[in-house]
C-alpha cells in the first residue's frame, strides 16, 4: 500500500510538473517556440520591481525571474526582447516577442486585440512626490490644480490616466521612464501618478521622494502577461502559473521583489 501511494504521488508530481504535450498541440506560438528552442519575452526594462536594465545590460526584476521560470517550463532558452510602452502593442502584433511581461496592466483596449494570462497581482494608480509635499498631493483634487506640474511617461496606462484626469495642472511628458523620478527630485516637476507598487519602490530608493497614498490608490487594475490571440498558448501559460501558485512559488517570487 505504501508503494502504491508513493507511485501515485510521483505520478501526480509528474503531471503537475510536465503537462502532456498533446494538450498543447495546435498552437502557432508553442510550435514556434519548439522549433526555435527559445521563448522571446518582451520587457521594457524601465519599471521596477517588474523589470529594469542594469548599466551593463543585464535585465533584473520580478518578471525576469518568472520569465526564466517560464523558459524552464517550456524547455526553451530565454531571449529577452526590449520593447517600450509606446510600442508594446505594435511589437506584439509584429511578432517581435511571444509574450509580454514586466508589469503590464490589463485594459479593455489591449484585451480587444490580444490575450492576457490569469492575473499575477492587482494594483492601482497613486502619487509620488517630494516628501515635503506629501500632504499636498494625496488626492486627485489636490493634484489637479493650476501651478502643479504633473510628469508622466508616454505610451502606457500612466499617460492614459493622466490625460483623462489631469485638466488644470500642467502635464509634462517625459520620454525616459527610467529617469522620470529624477525630474521630481530635482524640482523640475512636482508629482507623478503611477502604480502604487512603483511608488513604494521609489520611496525606498530615492532620497527625498515619498509615496503619498499607496494604500488608497485612485484605481484598481490587474497585472498579467500579454500574448497573441492563441487560445492554446494562453491555456499553457495559465496552467504554468497555476502550478507555480499551487506550490507557493509564484507568491514567493513576488514577495522577494516587493520586500
């Protein structure tokens, strides 16, 4: 009986760890990955804690760890493809990468032309400002006033939110998301509205900058992985995420980078 139970447990582990190949037949994306022996992951490399590029060119972050885990699960080599928020959807449509990662927000517009995986976490828009202005910029009404300079990076949900909600304050478009917070620290802008998870990172890494209300964001949205409209590939990615979650590995990687 003990041997039978051991064999049954081993069978369950193998089923969870290695999905049957037959379940994933008929996927152009999976066929391409298998033929090339590589999975191409699109990352912007400018959004902590999800992905950022070190000076020597190495990508690090929460979704870099998960991209490596996905590549192992697909028995493929990981190839990171640099994309950007303004070109994200065009790059996906052009087939430049197989899956987009790196803190992508699920939106209706994106969902109309692409698929999203099951969400990995939820977040919302919140402000970051100089610490001496922490009490000045806690609400949208306090931010959207004449004389306030709101800075935003182009092409993503930060810009969409700012253009929809900022009508009185001056909107500054800063094209380099990796240096946008330096503009606030230097006094060339007053506040940025970005994801609450990022405002906490900024508070930790930039002297003099503070998240003003990360626990009460203005919106609520989910982060997930962006894919072509390939139903089998989406199911495959969701299956992988489900297995990671079942053993606690998904939450472990997320907590590693949020601490």
